[in-house]
C-alpha cells in the first residue's frame, strides 16, 4: 500500500539530503516532524540559507513547514560595540 507516510523520507535521510543540497549553508541542521508539519532547527550565516532550507524541506517532505527555527548569525556583521570608544 502506498500511503503518504510511505512516500515521506525518514528524518535522518531527509537531514542528510538537506545537508548535501545546502552545501554547508546551515550548520547543526535538525529536522523535527510534528503532527502540524516540519520544524527546522540550526544556524545559518544568512537569510538565504534559512529560506533555502525551508524550500528544500518542503519539497522533500511534502508537508507544511510548521516552524523555521534556523537562527541567522552573520559573521561578517558582528554586533556593534557600544563601549563608547572611538569610531
């Protein structure tokens, strides 16, 4: 019998496929499947990586994205130093 569950990749397989397609754009990628849909977790250097992960996960799982919790931490734009020193 071919059900939706049969055609949905296993979480580990999907994480591996996402990592391969993302080419390192998302670090510490984790995928959680809930009744409401897919939850993505990890860290990216930019919003493009975060959005790309969401798009690819939707394609792979064919489930709604319930939450995209991938945090964006740009290493090229560190937080401003508010120590009051010279600029």
